[in-house]
C-alpha cells in the first residue's frame, strides 16, 4: 500500500436548535444583523449532559457504520478539539471507550478551527508509515461551553457538533499532501482563554488575514495534489463566516466546485466544521465517489492546514 484514503464519513449535531430570533431575545441583535454580517441562520447546541466526547462518539459511530467496519478494526483514534473540559482521560480515549475499540492509540489535537485537517494529515502519515492500519479521525467541539452568551459579537457565531472520517491504507494516495503552518505572532486574534475559558476574536483581523493571505496557500495545497483549482469538485473551508467563505473560495479559483455553506445552519463549530460540512455534502450526493475536494481549515492560533482528498 502506497497511500491512504477516506473510507467513510459521518456527522452528528445535537437536537436543540437556536435561531437568530431566539438570540434576539437574549442580546441586542436581530436576524437581519446576523445574516448580513456572518450569514448564519441557525446553530445547534448541546445540553449540559452532552459532553464533547459524546458528540464525537456519535459522529464516529456513523462513520464506522458507513464504512462497514467494527470497532475492533480501528487501531488509532484522533480527536481534534479545543473545548474538552478534562485533561485526562483525553477525549479520544473516552470516544474509544464509548465505542468499545480495544487497545487503540488515542490522541487529542488542539489546533482549534484547523484541528480536523491537522488530524487528517496525522492519520494519513501514520497509516502510510505503517503505524496504524485504520484510524478514526474526529473533529468535535462544544463551543457553547466557552461562549459568553451576553456578548453579542461572539454568541451569534457559535454552534456545537462533530464530524468523523475513517482513514485506511490504499494503493493510491487519495489524501493529498498537507500544506500547514501558522502565524504565531498573531495568535491573539482568536482566543479561548481565561478561567472560565471564553472565546474571543478580533474579527476584522481574522477577515483580512483569511481573505488576503490564505488564497495562495490553498492554491498551493492543490498544486501539491497535482491539480488545478478548476479541477476541484468541492471546496470545504472552515465554516466561520459566509463573508469569509465566499470570497476565499472565489479567490482560490475553484470555479467548478460545490462550495460548502453549512455555516448558515450550523454556525462556527470550530474543529467540527470541516468534517461536518464534508459529511453533509457526501450524504446529499453533492460530491461523488472519487471526486477531488479541497479541505482547508484555518483560524484559532492563526493556524491553517489543507489537503485535497478523494470522496468516499
């Protein structure tokens, strides 16, 4: 085996839906104000008895079922999250326990909004190097836990959810080379810090960085996969803000691609946003088996990671 592939995907969102009208009753905002600035209409929120690992396990179970695999077929579990409450056991170990996966390697990755694409690259490397045969790669965040619900600049943005992918060895490289990096000196632009931890960001700084600095980086990720942006069937960017997603997708040059806009119904779910949106595109048939799709995460830490994958 010379490469790896995504065998299946799955996603999960809590049942509770919070609308813009609901938020207008909580803070000084309106449906028109939120839609015009970030494009979000609704978001899903987990309850106090739904921890991050439960969200992650639901999504992972769906991915396993879609792949036709049993828990025992998995030997590596990677969870990208920045909202786990406990340090140990880590979220990956708790997911493995919930699913009954025997003796896997378990690791959490905290790269915030770019966490899933970092974790996917890590799984790809592990499988191709022979360190794992099949991996569960999960992005899961409960942003409602780290949000100040009296702050109208941030509470309108966030949602909770999880998405997952099964990665396994393949004859061909169906997960392209990752292009990743960060801007550490600008890490203050997106933060989850303090006691209790709270999400905060410098919106204009993030907008300028994402729409001006990231397009050439995303195009280089396509080059590493041996493709032109026009060859892409789909583009799944971090679902932060529709006003970032649409100009960024246009500047990348993916003129023939379906662009994921799940942010409108899910809000910003941080590490969950890319696998959640990707799983929905696959489930809806918006992209087909073998189609090339760019996954590109960016945000927290001003980190980024992207790769072109072939759809399961």
